[in-house]
């Protein structure tokens, strides 16, 4: 009987269970990580299969099959082209696709299942699940800090706290924190117990500041400025007085916005920037002096002059090799250094040359340039990235190079389509559209797409991309005409 009760609860509240399990799966990944992967990764893929079958059994529609067909076409054409040119590593490419496909498939399924739920709407379950996930994530960070078992955000410099997160998921963790932070701010602004609402902003501040990434810092600024400004604007528009508890939270957020800027010089993010800046400046200044001793101003020389003057070219080559070896060393093995110099237009900026992400993009660009037309249309296989350190750290660039013009266009059109629905809602039903909940969704969706430009997790790592899929479904439902919205 007890087992039946548990099964019934899981069936009723499956979305809450799925979301609340995410931080626990990250903890599982931390403690079970191995060269062959993690148990958490397998569980997540099984969850995706289960969700797809649920839609097929309960909520299939023409829209579902069309959207899934578009997704399948992107990856099928990419794979067919891989066979056409001759696969280097089919297994690696398929495994990579299984991670990338997770976000669009889950987003489509969540959109279809949105009205499903025997006890409350799926939207209510999503919000409750995110609230539990945020609480568990915070608890894990505290436990890891207290027990001194946390992973540093910047492992070499030993800066920042990322909790129980495997090394390759550090940036991914900051993306998750950013998403959870936006919704936590929403919980602070909406109705609820005053002491809980007042407690949430300082907790957000502590979690995001100590993580130390640019993503977390910018998210913190956006939250602490955005929610007060929008809430005040909404009250003015509706000519409604903001309740006392909400005013306290808004003042608190405004104070934390100022504090965020004030404490920045002592944050892990600033310390990292200072270390990088000093290192870059020292390297670049030494090289500029070295060229000046030869009688040239390196900053006034054109690209062709840098390559044609033997003594300058020789030293420039050595200068570039130092950066290549410290970022993407395989660039030197695969390409002539002169190609790298030309690819970066002969820059001597140590900040550009020392940026690992920039050098990874250059490596991918060279592979893309050397590919034939069809491969550029459908993308080159992941097998070209023979080492983990070559994988692109920016989602949008990765989608472009790995899945070509076609795959990139599909992702861009999908993102713009959702923004188009938001705009139509504002034009059609602006009074219903202007709510704190919808503002939260818009902020979160925009931040997630921005994070996808700066990091490599929102679209390609299931533990982060599930949150983008959830937000996409919530935006989709929120932008449906009132007559089409399913009743609870």
C-alpha cells in the first residue's frame, strides 16, 4: 500500500520530482565521476526518453511531431554528412549529439505537457520544483564549504566556491546558479511570509558573489536592479500601492545592488581579472620592448610588415607559440603558425592571445574553413576535437561550427520565434502580459541566451539545459492567447 502511495505521488508530481532531483544528480556526478562519464548523465538521458514516451502516449499532436521532425532533421543531416565525408569518430559524435539534443527535445515535450497534471498545473509544479532545487543547491554549497570539500570555481588560482561540482561542470554550475537566482528573486518579490522574502536576497548575494564568475556577477546586478525597477513601474502603471513587505524587499535589493558594485574589488572574479591583466600586460610589454630594441614599433606595423620583416616575424612566431602552447597547443601541431597569425590579424594583444576560448574558436574556424560546402552547411563532426581542451566553451559558436549554417539558423529562428510571441502578447494583451511572473520569464530567458554566448552549458549540458527547456515551455505557455491557454 505504501509503495502504491509513493507511485501515485510521483505520477501526480512528476515535474516537481524531476526538477528537484537535478541538484542531487549533480552531487551524484561529483561523487561518481570517472573517465567513462557519470551515472547522473545516464539517468538524465533515461529521463528524456521517459518524457518523450509520456508525450507520445498522452499529449502527442501535429505540433509535437513537426517540432521533433525539425530537431531530427538538423542532427540527421549532420550525421549523414559525417558518413559522406568519412567519420573520424562516430561514437564521439553520437554521444555529443545525445547531450545537445536534450534541450530542444525536453523543451518541446514540456510545451506539450504543460496542461497535464492531476494536482495543479505543470506551471505550479515547475515553480515549486525550481524553489526546491534552489534550496537544495544552496544547501549543497553550504555543506561543501563547511566540510571544505567544494570545487574551486578557478581551480589553479583556488578562487571561488562551486560546491560539489565536477571540474568540467564549473561554468555549467554558474549558469544553473544564475537561472535559479532569477526565480529566487521572483519568490522574494511575490506574496509569501515576510521573513522568508527578506532573507532570500542576501542569500542570493552570497551565493552569486562567492561563485565568482562573470555570469553570476552580471546576473546579480540584473536581478538587484531589474526587479525593483519593474515592480515600481508596474505599481505606477496600475496606480497601485506597493505593499509594505514588498517595499522592504525592493529596498533591500537596491542596497545589495550598490553593495555588489562596492565589494567587487574583493571578489574572486576581480582577483581573477587582476591576475590575468597583470600576466597579459607583462607578456605584451616585454614583447613590445623586444621589438622596439630592433628599431620597430610593433603597434604601427601592418600584418604584412610583421610577416615580411625577418627579425620581427621570427620573434612574433615565438611570441605566438608561447600563447598557443598555453591555450590550444594542438593548433601548432595542425596548422602553420603563420596561419594563426593571419587568423588573428597579427594582433599582439596578450589579452586576445591568452584567451583560451578565443583560441578554441580559432581552431574550430580553421576546421570549418577547410571543410567542403555541405559540411559547412551541416557542421563538422565532434571527432575533430581530439582532446577535451579543444571543445568550444561558447554554445552559440559550438552550434554554428558543429551543426553548420542550417543548425545555427534553426536555433536562431527558434529563439526569435519565441521573442516574436512575447512581442505579439505585449501588443495584443499588454495588461495581462505585464506581470512580475512574465518579467521573471523574460529576464531569465534573455539571461540564458546571453549565458549561452559566454559559456558552453545552456545548450549542451543536460544539467543546465533542462532549465532553459523549462523556461522555454513557460514562455511558450505565457504567450499563448488567453483562449488557447489550458485551464488548470
